[in-house]
């Protein structure tokens, strides 16, 4: 395995979107987005996914790679949320009111630190405009270091049916080194509260942080398995201090080696699989009865900016708030990174787009191929071709598909390669991003910066 790490642990995109966000272009503006929204009403998927970015954090975790901002005395949650409400009005006037909501997701920042009354008003603004599918996903990321029972109950009353609890690690020394607060409530008490109210629970963890060892992280995962969350995620810490300077503080404390980080991943993976969970993609784990696992079993797992989903729950993503990225069938659009500029622009009656990307025909095909690989750990060329109403040759030629590259991956035990399909092998799963990158024409000549797989 060390030889594979040496060969393949090179910077490549995470492929949470295609193209990655650092390919977006500054000349994309509000008029381009409005045209894309109008077109999206006639494109697939027809369902709506809404993302709301609440950017403030009471304190900044050193590992954070999110677009987050420290809360100061000058920050006004009311002023910011009022601006998001206005943006919702500006965007939703262009969305067909007959379309249905499949997902709403709140990210940040630490969205759970915002007054739940304001969050409830945002939900109601969307529910008043659109109907929902049966059993939609209404989810919010929660920082348990600031939440009492009452805070969770208020979010439940606001309409949420799934909560992602950001644990990161149960080891308090690791959290302290990362400037992260542990949960205020004992986990058993928190789970009892949410289970009683039939809330679906995700637990989020990060591996690759200072002070983590295989033994300590295994103990954390054992504790998580005992709690039996519905879903569990083990995120790989992405060290890009040139983009997020606060991460330099972590490096000073000593980050695990690539080999140690790989061992952390595999130790957690083994424990979770033995504990009755099924792996989804590279870092998600679910119970066998979860609809994500059923979708994976049938080769129909999908994902958008909200994360992994099924074809039932997926939707084009319309995103609101500072830095938020909309993900439509034919385009991406990102809002300004300045909170002051965001509020000023929205209050003047304009959508605060600062950059975006229009996907050409080849790129839309490549997105389907890479999404299938990242979700289902396999590419069935005929299945994709049938879905896109194309020939297999047209699909392959739209990508950077190379038999020579596939042969090399197969010889290294990364993939099983046949004419009809590409399937990831178990020992190759940490390098799925490398296989995806080999299919990406945009990487042929680029100076973009990415993180390493491990």
C-alpha cells in the first residue's frame, strides 16, 4: 500500500462538483444566472434542492475549509437573514411554482448558532412557495458545542427532519488542538431526544488531525457505532493553508503522516463495516435499510452539493447566502464572498453573483461519468449512454478516457477494467479521485490547486 500512496497521493479534485469550483469564471453575472434558472425549469432533475448558507461561527476551528466568518459584535443575524429572504424572493420568481422541494440544507459556518426563529422564517418562505415531495430531506448542520435540549427542539419545530451533528472526534485533546468545542449535552441524552422525535441523525468526523492515532480514532469510531446514528461520515482533512491560512496553526501542532492518515481511514472503515454499516462513496456509512444503500445496490446513487442522495431526492440546487453556489443542469453560479457586499447588492434588488460556469455539452457528459464513478464506484458506459441518449463512443470521447491509463490503474490493483465498465477494487477506493481525474479533460493543462486524496 505504501507504494500506491507514494504514486497516487498527489493533488486531485474532490469532485463534489464537476467542474470543480476553482474553474468558475469571473465574467459570469446575474443575467447569466437568470437565464440558467429560466432554462432549469425545462431541465432534469425537475425537483428543487435549496441550500442556505449561514456563515457565522462563534469561534473558528483551525481545520475548517468552509466559507465561514467569525461572529463579531458588528454581525447582525437579523440583517443577514433578511437579506437571504430577499434573495429567495429574487430567485424564486424565476422558478416554476409547480416544481416540488426534495431537499433543503443549511450549512455554514455554524448555522445552528443562528436564532432558530429566523431559521424557521426562512423555511416557511420556501414552504409557502412550493409543495414538497413525499418525505423530503430538511437538514441542518449542528455544532453541539453550543446547543442545549431547547435549541434542538426549536429546530425540530422549525421543520427539520435530519440533523448532522459535527462531532469531529470524541477525544477532547484532539478537539482542543483544533480549537473545537465538545458537545454540551452527553451523546446518549442528545440521541434520546432526537430519537424520541423521530429525527434522522448524522454524525460527522474528521481524520488527519493533530494528536490522532489509530488507537484513539478507533475508540472514537467505536463510541459512534454504539450510538447507532443513521448515517456517519469520516471526512479526510484537506490541508490547503495557502487557501485557508488558519490551517497553518494545525501544522504547527503536527499533522499525521500520509501513511498514518491512510491507517486512520482503514481502521475506521473496518470498524464501521464490522459494526453493521455499509459504505457509500469514499467516506459515508449508512445502515443497510437506508435508501442510499438501496440506491448504491442498484447502481443509481447520485449526489449534488447537498451530498449523496437518490434519484428520488436529488434536485437542481438553488443556493442562497454569501458564497453560496447554485448547481443547475447547465451552469454553476456563486455569490459574493463579502457579507457587506452581499447585503448591499440584495437590498438593491439584484442577485449577488460574482462568478460561475456554463457547462458545454462535453462537460455535462463528463459530469455524469465522474458522478457515477464517485457515487457508485463504477462506470457502466452503456447505462450512462442510455440515460443521456448517446452512444458509448460519444460518452467516452467527451471524457479524457484512455485505455493506457486504465491499464495502468488495473495493473496497480486500483480498478477492474473491462470494455463495458470500470469498477473500483477495494484497495483502490482511497484513490477513486485519481481515476476520476484521469477522465477529466480540464486537467490536461491547468494551474489549479487541489488537495491530496489521503
